[in-house]
C-alpha cells in the first residue's frame, strides 16, 4: 500500500515541481546521435520502431476517444504493422482518428522537448506514465502488450526512483528520438506510395482516401506538414537551448 501511495505522490509531484537542466553541446550531440542510431539502422529500428508504432497507434486511439468513438482494441506486429479497431457514427471521428497516427510521434516528441525546455519534464513524465497505464486496456496481442508493459514499467520506475535531472534527460532524449522516428516513418510511407505500391492497402493515407473520397496525396500532405512543422519547431527549441 505504501508503494502505491509513494507512486501517486510522485505522480502528483511531477505536476507541481519544476526543474531545469542545462544541456552542454556534447550531451545534446550525444542525444542526437543516439536518436539517429535508434531510428536509421535497420538492426536498431527493428526494436525502437515497435515503440514508435505503439505511439502511432495510440495517436489513432486517443484521437478516436476525442470524438466519442469507442476503442475496441489495437494490435502491433513485429513487422511494425498496427491496427486499431474503433466504432462510432461520426464520419469526422473516423477521419480524425485515421489522420493522427503518423503525426503522433513527431507531435509527442515536440511536446516532450517543450516540457524539457520549460522545466516541466516531471509533468510530462507523470502524464506519460498515466497514459501508458490506461493504454494497457487497449492492447489485444502479445507484441503490443509486451511493448506497452515495458514502456509503462520504465515510466513508473522513473516516476518513483528517477531524480529530476535523470527524468529531464530521459524526457529530452525520448522527445528527440520520437521526432527522428516520426520523420523516418514519413519517408517510409512516402516510399510505399512511390516505390512499394504493392503495400498501398496498408497506408493510412490510402485508407483515408478510400473512405473519405479525399485523395491520398492530400492526406500525405497533411501528414508531412504536421511532422515537418513539429520537427522544425523541435530543432528551433534545441538550438535555443544551445544559445542560452
């Protein structure tokens, strides 16, 4: 019981405490290098990409909940495929949910970097820990459950035992890694629409185009605007940290 009380006290403390950490150039370059190593080589992307896919599918899920849709469950495959099943009467809700998959990692990455820059990394970690716990109810396959449980467990351990500086660096590193991963996924999607069109039926843009009547390239453009916009904002924030 004391552990639960300590955990909840740590979660609530994250919303009230602020803590800023200076990031020297070598540390920031190291974080950027790690993000690239996680996202570019296939051997590391095979595993980190599962987490990016998890964030992608949670983007669909929480966007669906925002419009009153009911989320029946989501699945994640070892090949980085994902599938969310939701239901509702609103055509807008289906399109809104369908859109916020690919942009989700870049949006979350930007939010984490903003939280770090403003001294609110603790609040970001508390929110993330709660979201990950709630998200466990959505998973419907072993791969997804393992990714979600591991992510949630790490978040809870950081909440309980991580000092503010460690939490700050983890939030910053995760924000940068998700930003890079989001851009990588965008290039992968573009490749599906240009070179690997045999996989087109699995593209969110293709599915949205087929279900809404709005051409797939419009949805691709929307993904690109949000992802690149978030990435540029993240770069601007990181540059500002170095200028301080």
